[in-house]
């Protein structure tokens, strides 16, 4: 890449005066750790945004997943069914408890967990189904809810990548028994690092808060009846998150506008499958992702190399977790494996401009022809 070549990152946060003002207020107050007004305010307002009653903020998204698993008392002998095509944290957080992630295949149409594969994976040890709203498009939740209810299972949402997405008019985060979100720097809203559990189950929320606070009760803070964790979000993180939450509609609009721009430019390009947008879903396009089919003429990795040479950062799809060394089961999950091999995430952050989208599309089109 030459010195005059642009560099367009996959995603970076859009931060402004409000974030700075809230963090400055936090610093001036002296409340910079896990106590302070911003943590509770952020928890309550983000939960309400998701149409949930309770929020328990945590230090990052993986921690939120583990905290949820611990709250549900998952452990050795228990199983949680999940899609293999997800970020590894979905599985790791279950494994931390000693429970076993059980992997199933994805739908070609939505890239999410295929409900038709779930029932066959249920055993007497199954405790929960974990849906993942991959890259911002909701999973098909109604069939999963029916399966969960039929078998007495919890239905959980890994919504780390889907803040604000809707399924049949309802926001993700309120579609299962509990959900987690991530607020890493590349997410739709960020706290730097950060995560949260949202739920309508008061007992679960109280249990999660107890476990993330070293297993203590406010009235007797130095008596610890259980081994627990220090998983709390800091007041500084929450100050950033609250400012971001107050402008979430703006941040979502930028992503959706850029996604529509991408789709107009790339729709007629042979061999490129654009992101899913099912009639019952509102995709928030955390990542504008494409599938490089055989008809494109060159491989996904060749396209990545071409874009990199021209200053355009991309990411491949996640490896299916069942193919990673610590989770290899000998399974064949052909759709997840094909999507992983062909999938490409293009620059998608809220700082992306229409001119940059045009440059990226021009680069792809010129490469193709």
C-alpha cells in the first residue's frame, strides 16, 4: 500500500462531545470504578431500550455470557445447543462452567442457527438453546421458542452483534429468557470494552448482580457465601455507553444507510451474495457481509488481498467453532463450513462515508471485471 493510498478500517467507533462530557463528569466526580450514577443509569436505560425489565452490566461481552451461564447454574453434564458459525466466545463462556456446547448448522438464507437442526441435538442433558444474531440479522426465534417450550429448555440470545435489530417488530434482547450484548469498540454502540445481560426474570438479574460482585450482599459486603467473580462494568465505561445509547438511532441510521448504498452498488455483480434481509427481520448491519460464490470467478481470499492492497481492511467470517482444535467433534456442518469459507465482512463502522463506500464498490467491481 502506497503512502497516498487510503486506509479504510472494518469498523471504528464514532465518539463525540457527549461521550467526552460524560466521561469528564465521571472523572471530576471521582467515581471511576464500578460505583457511580452512570452504571445503574446505563443498565436501566439499555434494558428498557431492549424492552426488558432488568440489565446487569459487565466488563465485556464474554464476561456477560459467562455470568449468564453461571447465573443459570450450568455445569458439568449440562449441554447448550448453539450454532457453530459464531464467535468463539459463545462456546467458551459455556465451557468455562464445565458445561458442553453442542453445535448445529446454519440456515443458508439467514446465516443463523437452523431451527430444523435443533430438535435432533436435544438430549436429556440439554438445558438451553443459544441463538446468535449473526452480523446484525436476527435469528428465526419463533420456531426456537416453540422447541424450547416443548422440551422445557431456556432460550437465550447472544445479541452481541445486533443492538437494535428487530424480529417481527420486537427488538432482540427481549425475544428469549435472557440475552447478552457486547459493547466492544467495533460494536454498534461501545463502552470501550463492556457487556450486559438483559432479562425480564428478576431472580436471574439479582443472582447475576450477586455473582459479578464477588458474591456479596449490600448489607454485609465482606461476607462472601460463595465463590464468585469481579465482573463489574466501570463508571467510566458506562458513561461512554450512556452517551452512545442516547445517539443509537443515529448510529443505526448510518449503518443502514451505508448498507443500502452498498447493496445498490453491488446488487448486479455476478457471484456476490449480499447480506440477508428477511421480510420478518430488521437487519442492523453490524457488518456488511457478502458471500463470494463460484460465479465471482475468484476466491474470497483473493478478493481480500486485492482490497488490502488498496487500503481496504476486511475480515473473513468466523471459523465454525466445531472446526477449532479445542472443540473438534468430527461433525460435518456443511452450510456453516461453506459460509465460513466464502464469507467476507466489508468496512461497516459508523465513521464510514458514502465516498468510501463508492471507493470500495469501485474497487470490487474493477477487480471483478
